[in-house]
C-alpha cells in the first residue's frame, strides 16, 4: 500500500493505493491517528486506487472515526471502488462511514 | 653428526617465537571460553576480562552496531575502577565514521593508536562522561556472518607488540560467538512466545461451547470452527436464554491474532451475560454493541444472533453487519433476508429483530466470511453466491456443515488459510 497525503482546499486527503491489510494498516494508522490527534476537523480518504481492504484495514478507519466523533470531526471516504463498496454494503459499514463519489461531492456533503 | 644438527637461534627470534606460542595459548583459552556459554552478558565479560589481562589493558569496551539507527552504542565496558559500563551503556552513540570506533566500523579495519592525543579522530565524549583517561588504544571491528556487529576496544594496553593476525582471528571468533548468542536468545524468546500462544489458544477454546453439537427439543445445532492461526477471531455460542428457547450466536472479530482473540473472549463473556437478561436478539445486540464500544483500536464484531422456540419453530433473528444465513427448506435453498445494522462496537445503534418460522426438516446455515472469502492458488475467491450454489446442490446431504468445510478445503488447497472459518447449522426435526 502507498499513502500519499495531499491537501485540497485546506483539507487533508489520504490518497491510498494497493492493499490495505494487516501488514500495511499500521503505517496508515500512525499517519491517520497523528492527524486525528491534532483534531483535524475533516479528513478525506481517497479509495480510488485501493485494490483490497481487510477487516484490520477497516478497523483503522473505525478507530479514526471513533476518535473524531467526540470533537465533531468528520471522516469522509471517497472514490470507493465497486468491489470494496460491496464489502461495505454487505457488512453494513455504509451505515457507519460517510461515503462520497469524489472530492467535489465530499466537499458538498 | 650430533654437532652438525645443532642450530643456533638468535635471542630475538626466540622471544618472538615464545610470544607466538603465548598468543596461541591465549587464542585456545579464549576459544574455550567462547564455546562455553551462549549467554551474551557472560560471554562478553569473560572474553573482555581475559583479553584485558593478556593485553595488560586498563579497560576495554564493546560498542554494538545498531542497524536501525546506523550508529554504534556502548554495550559493555570493563575497567579497573568504578563501573563505567553503566555510565556508558546505551548512552553514548557514535555515528559511523565518528571517533576511533566509528572509523573502524566504517573501514572494517583495526586501528592501533599509541597516543590518542595526536589523533584527530579520537572522540573525547566517553572519557568526559566516565572521568577515565584514554591514552592509547587498539580498536578492532567485530565482523560476523552477516557483517558488522560492532567494535571492540582495548584501552591503554600495556603492550603494543602483539600479533595482529592472531588478534583479528580472535575477534572473528568472538564476533561469531556473539552472533550465536543473539540467535540463542531469539530462539528462547520464540519458544516463550510459542508457549504463550499455546496457552492463549487453550484459553480461547474454553470460550467456545464444550461440545460443537447441542439439542433442545426438536432443535439441534452443530458447528465447525477452524482458526487460520493458533488463536482466532471467530466466535459461536449456544445458550438457553429461557425455557424451551435456544440461542445461537455467530460472529467474526475484525483483525487477527492475539488482539482479535482477546476481543473475542470479551465479546463471548459479555454475550453470555447480556443474553441471559435481554429478551429479543435485537436487544442482545444493542447491549453487546454498547459493551464493545469501549474497546480500543477500532476493533469491531460482525454478529448474527437468533433465538428459536423449540416447540413452535419460531426464530427471531438480529444481525450486525454479519453475512446473511442460508435457509434450506424442502422446496428451496435461499439467502434469508433480515434487517441488519452496523457491526458491533463502532457507533450507537439499534438492532431490529426479524421473525421467521422454521418448518419441520428445515435448516439454517450460519457462516463467517472465512468460508466464502477463501482463496485458491491463483488468488481467486470462492464467493458467497458459489457457497449458496454448493449448498443448493447438496441440500439433502445430512452432514452439510462438514461438506461446506471440505469444499473450502479443496478450493484453497495448496494455499495457507488466511482467515478463520465457522459454519453453524440450526435444524428443526
């Protein structure tokens, strides 16, 4: 997995690519939790180039989301590929995360 | 004849020869010490003491090469007065190339310096910390099978007229002994971890029902649970929350390993407590969701819980992001559509309860994603629909649970199982 942290109109965007699993999620976790620790009001995660995510990868975003909720922060996932969206729908994680088509939609949402 | 055989050896050569013999004697002695222990601390003190004695050095020290930091750090120092070891240990760091030791580490060559004051490479930091005065020193790289291990230093040696070749040979042996003791320490640590995992696995098994089969009136359940690793994150349980009622839980913890196993243990004990008090499956999942929300690190549990009435066959089902169950009737095999909420332990939620009636001879198959996410050798996944299709083809088979597990096993033959797998069958006679 590759993590590319960009900034779009003042919002940090995690552009991820490859597989998010047991092996790669610790690196993602430390980046995400550092940002959340600084109480980032909004964080976008771009899933466009993610090929696979396992439950430990999902747990990383759950942890980020749970840490953001108390201060009203928002974690927005965007560009989720159909295959990963299936997993999200199947496990009702679509009821947990805010999911948007692209950056523009995420800004509007 | 006897006179012809007399050879006169010059006194100087004789002394050199004597020294060589002496050096060899030391080499043999140190070799014996080196092979006598695998304990790193003991090994280093023994060798350093001996070397210090032979060289008549006032002190000696070893700096280990820390590969992660790419620096040298003092590991042991032996000197006559006080305990410089504790003053220096892990506190003085040298860059590769810095000081005499750094130079030796960089060039992998020994250095003999009779007067350090005249050598600009000398690093005074260690002396300042210990109050020790270094006048001269011999520094040798310790090179093992995998490259640089560190640098050994003899400080203020009584003599400089030693055989460098033998000294290097000795350091090479010493380096390999250090490597061996590292490997020994690692293997002890691995063994300890293995034993702890065995204990964890046994403890975890104790959270699952004692028997994988259970009957209540006309209802019977049977389960197969296989962990990909020693400890797993799948959970299933059979309870009797009220007279004539059979409760069946299946769940899957996010992640793997010991953390998932601990979470599973917590979920299991919370479930036992909550299920004995709440009436509907939805209320049980509400309670379990609240209890698991306090767990750190974003871990969560997908779960499906059903309570079936053994006399009437009525089954109440609630689901938290768990794969749906598959219903086998006399006419058909289909995926049972029930209302589902998010996985447990993430956000506050209220879980709906769906009611169905199990007819006589009907069966419900509950499973975890380890079944349909199983991978074959080319990385392809079995798929949920394919599992449903397989059950459809074998709907009349008595031991369908075992057949599903065998199907997964055949499909993933030649690969390492990546996920835990659980299949539970609920049947009404």
